[in-house]
C-alpha cells in the first residue's frame, strides 16, 4: 500500500535546521546504505496522549504582557491544531518557584491562607484569586494563569490540563510554612468531629475538589492531578514532603473517593518526582488496591538511574506513564540538550511506555526569569524578551512539535528498529506511531556528532525502502497518511540577546554526564 501524502522534516541539534521540510526520499526495492529502520504496525504498545509544557505564573505573565497581536500569534503557533498543535499543559495549584511576584501580597500563596494556629476546616476562605481574569487588579491565578489558559482553550479546546501543588496551605502543615518541605498534619483533626472529613487529610482532599470546581466555572476542565510536585524535595520555595506510603494511602483513602464523588473523570497520577528515590519495586511500599486508585505514574527526569522507572511501570502495567517535568539550562551544550530532549525523553522513555510529555516552563525570558525563589539560568520551551515580547524557539520547542504536529490524536506507539540502548549513546534511535486513520509517523534520532544514514521501510504497508541522512544530534521525522497532513512550519525567531548566568553555577546535568555518569 502506498500512502497518498508524505511529510518529512529534519531538525539538527545545533538548530541550523529547524523542522526543515525535506524532499520525499526515493523509494527503492533494496535497502540503501545505512541503519535499517523497520516500522512494524503489528507491534502495538501504549496509547499516545499528548505533549506540551507548564504554564506557570512566570510563563503566563510573560505571555499576557505581550501585545494582543503578539500573544494571539504565539498561542496560535503553539496550540492551533493546524500549526504546532501542542496538546497538554501543566499548571501549579497555588504558588511555585517560577512566579511573577506580582499576584499576591504574600511571598507565596495557597488558595486558603489563614495564620498558622487557625483552622478553616470548611475552606470558607478558599479562593483562586479576586478580580476579573487578566485585569490589572486581579490576584493569584486570575491575574495571569487563568486568562492565558482560557485563551489556549479557545484556540484548542482539546488541550489537556494537568495540575500539581507545590505545597498545601501553611496552616495544614506541621511547619506552618509553605517553604522548606514540612508535611501534612497527618492524623490530626480540624473542626468538630472525628469523621474522615474532619481530619486534615479529608480537608486537604476537599481542597483539590474546590480547585477543580473553581477552574471548571471558568471554563477550564482539569484532566489530571498529582498529589505533590517533587514529594522528596524540601526546597527553599513552596514544597511539601510525602513518602510513597503516605501518597498511596492519601490517594486511596481520601483523594480518589473525593474525586469519584465530584469529578470521577479526573485522572489521578502517582508520584510526580524524580526517579532517584525509587530504588525498589513499589509492591514493597503500596498495595495493588492502593495502586488502582491512580490512573498513571508521573515522574521527572532530573535524576536517574532512569531504569528505576521499571520499579513502577512493571508493578502496575495498567498505569499511563507521564513525564511531567524536565528543562534545559540557558547555556546547555548542543549534545547535552539533544540527549535530554530527543534522546532520553523523545526516544528511550517513549519506547519504555511513556504516554505523555509535560516539559517545564513553556516560556521564560532571556535571563531565565521570572523566578521568585532567586534561581535563574533555566530556559523555557520558548524564550520571550521581557522588554519587547519578541520570541525565540529552543530545542525543547522542536522536540515537542515533532510529537504534537506529526503524531495524530488517538495514536498508538508501534514497533520500530532501534540502535541506542539508552537514547543518548550508540547509533540511531527511533519511535513510531500509528494514527486512528492508519497514518504512520516516525522520529529517527541521531545521538552522535556526525550525520548518520537511515534506510526505512514500513512492514506490511510498503515493501520499498527510503533512505535519508539524519543530522548530528538531530532528528528526521516522517508522517505518511491517506488523509490531509499538517505541513505548517514554525515561525522565524526574532533577534534579541540572551543573558545567561555563569556556567560555573551549573547544577543540572544531561544523561550520561555529571551525577548521572
């Protein structure tokens, strides 16, 4: 069978090629000189859910401060199904480290801030903010996050919203502070009574329900929740510590029942931190009944060993796997950035069952700001000049667009040949997808410093081969369909100067380097 339409692009690690449209390779009866990549639709793996990045207060403030014309152009480029088609975003529940510093009188905010020692067991003071969304006098989420997400959903109502708290309200914690970790006041009672709803666990479960209700009233459905961002990280910004047993029990006993009563379609994902602490199979720390309260397993990829993922995925094979946070640094080298984005995430993790990708900040400025925790040097999927609103697109943007533009909604991951055991060493790697209409998509990744040749065939569809050169540290994507194909191109970058922090302050490492070596 020959497909009516084909669309091929190339993106090099140094971005001299940015999803550059390629001529369709000539078909030959014999394979060309290169690594044989056989795409095999008879091997069907996980469903593909989507890809995107986080809309933090920092990200939303930069986008909202653009001119209306700039903002409309950017959001259409990112989320319009006929353009970038980004299909998933992650938002914080309350404050995180990447805030604008403009939305609250307090350094950090939750949605129910009362002095430590006081209780609001009925959550009467719960509020995601005051004022009209996007107005100058709006507060908390209503100032930037909500209006930006509302505009995104106007452009693409199918975008999925994942939400995660960095900390619960300070009065619900043993420390009385949103910062530096601390934990929920497990087992204590608040209000008048000894029922489950009167425990801090019950009140906190209701806090999630009120959050979903507030966002739903504003036209923003919440697709999924996690209980805690980075539950093992007692950071100097909003943070809250949960061990695995606590997360499992709270999800099973309190949050899942609350969701089932109010929002049964909202998914609940377990964990949402790095894999370095997951050193033993989860069956030693939670029961299968507790695991069934969760729809998926969410994780970050800052710290390995990444094979710790199997301690979760092989414990409950029914879980969707979501990579919910990773970013690069402003001065990341070409090979490091490509190994993180194209290699580890876009190749190895997808081959090991990943269903969705949520990178960290969708946008930061040329300094890696705003950030109210004092750290800088990070970069967003895109960079927005904070004075002019001009936009530059980073490697993360092109990695995401490989998935969002080329992979049809409702696709399933299928078999394909692979020559890299970990995604960032060895030879060519590949991932492939079949769409609901029979379309075929594949990404071929080259983790080396020189171009490599791939010769490609789709088993059972077309017995002829197509040969293509894959650029250094880059990708070639192909999309074949008998239906129309999105062949749009990213817009050109606008010029402005980046202002990175000193390289000596590097505290993040690519796979295979530094602490992960």
